[in-house]
């Protein structure tokens, strides 16, 4: 079974296949974290650079566009660096939070890195989903844990390690 996704497409360039791509990525991230995806919901905003820059300014005080932003419904971060966060527990924690992703930045980054657009977007959606689960990359030990899990999840989707 897969995750329940509520997708709002604000930029028509996302219309082609974003639902299937997001379902695959978010489901893989939840499965990779040891969770049953069918028990959870995620909201996704598929937007452009102008919209994500406004969100980045409002929530992070950074007025520039970024590739992906996430807002977890609950604070689940690990207290001890390099350890798993306190993962959600089924139906009572069903709504994991919101993810916003910018077409412009994703397309630019994929082109600059010589990566397929779909692979880059999949990586960023896995990354955003792990943030909803409490994973982070501010502390070195947490970054190593998160990047390792991302790489493992992406490998199962036949996507090369984005950090190598």
C-alpha cells in the first residue's frame, strides 16, 4: 500500500507525472524508515521559485528560492546526535506534515548536476519526507544518519547516491 498524498499543483509544469513520482518517493521513504506508508498522510505543494522563495522568507527568513521545504506536523527530532528520531506511531500520528517543492530550482539543479529531473525530484521528496519524520542534517551525526538512509532508499529505487 502507498501513502495518502494531498497534492496541490500551483505550477502546470508539474502536471505531468508528479502524483506518481511523489507517491513512489514518499512511500519509499516511509518504508525505508520502517513505517507502513498506508497509515500516513502527506500534503505536497508543487510550485515555482517565486512561491517557494516567499515561503522560505516567511518561515526561514531567507528570501531566495530553494528546492524543497518541509513542515512536520510534530517535532520528532532526535535528542542524541546521530540517533533515530522519535518516529510517529500509526493512526494517531497519521498527518506527517507538508512539503513544498519548486520546479524551477529542481530543474536547474538537475541540469547543472547532469542528473535526470525525475531522479533529482525523487531524492528531494525522500529528503523532505525524512524531515517530516524528524530526521535532520544540522548536526554532523544526524546528517550522516539521514544521508545514509536517503542513499539506501534511493538505491532501492535504482537512483544513484546523490552524495557521491
